């Protein structure tokens, strides 16, 4: 199984679901991905797969359900200052997540929220790139050039040549995420791996979720844009079976 090591500054390392009903969300994702949940405080839990942390769930009764991509950060206050200097803002100042780490919530100049995460006991996702785990993160906005400039300034991203408007972002030569165009408001999209995108989309629909875009081939694998039972949007994307990932490693 592909386990993640410590995350370099700026790498999407963790994802947090804010949900109006955490018990309902846990039932949904438990059925869809086989996650188990460890309570970490009132209205909070960590989702695990094979015992490794893969995501967090937090209660947000008065806000729309949403997945938030969090980027690894060694010094929250320093990075928050860089966010402001580059034209973004801090929506929530650095705060403690008991027994896990410290976080802050930022908004880039395009309006896309994202998290800053400095892990303690939870460095980030402990298992990635296999069914039921974090597989990719993509930033979409009406102005990808402005997005690229912002994330380059804050985190030092470098970029491949754009293809069909989409650009692969790298840190120390390794791919970390993609940035591309969208007519919708700017956002980060969390991608979760699945062995069979079509089957997972049907299961999601049976659990009360919504298939927003039918499964189709993409450069990252067969993918579908979906929403959970509370309308939190994410992507299902096909990934190789665990034994193939292990052989590739």
C-alpha cells in the first residue's frame, strides 16, 4: 500500500470535510470508501483506512458541506503573511486542532478557500493513491494565470507547459497538483481513488449522493465529478489496485 512520508511545504497533504451532520457523513463515506472513524473531540473525527489517517470530518451545522484541501506548512504565521502579501487573505487565523496539529484557513485572490496544515501527531494523509484514499488535488478558476502566480509566490510552485489550459504544478521536480480553467467560482477539488469509477458512482448514487458529471476518461484516470449526501463536491478517479502501486514503488 502506498504510504505517504512527511510532506514538503506546499504539498496538498490533508483534506477536511465540514458537514452539517457528521454522523450521516460518516455513514456515507464508511459505506462508499470503507472508512472507519476515530472520534477526536466534539463534532470531530479522523477517517482511517487500514488504520492509517486519510481525512478529517468536522461539524459545521450552519455552513454548506464542503471538502477543503490543506497544504503542508512548517510555519503558519509566516505562510499566512505570504498569503496576504500575494493578494490572498486569512479567513481563520492559526488555531490548534487538539492532538493532531495546527491549522489556518486561507482564501486565494481568486476566492478559493484552502487550509494550511502543520501536522503534529497527524502529519497528513498516511495512505494515498489507492482506492478509498486521497489521489489528487486540482485548483480550478476563471483565471489560471493569476492562480499560478499566487501559488508560485507563496509556495514556490513551478509549472509544466499548459495542456488544454491545465498546468501540472511541481515542487523539487515532483508533481503535487494541477491548476486549470473553469467558468465556475474558483475552488480546490479533492480527488479520491477508486478501483472502478463507474461502479463507485452508482454506489454513491444509491447512498444518496449525486453524480454531477458522468464518468469519463481524463489525463489522471477515468473520473466523475460527484456530490455526497449533503452536496459536498469531490471527484472519483480510477487508480491502480494496491498491488500494482506496491510493484510500481
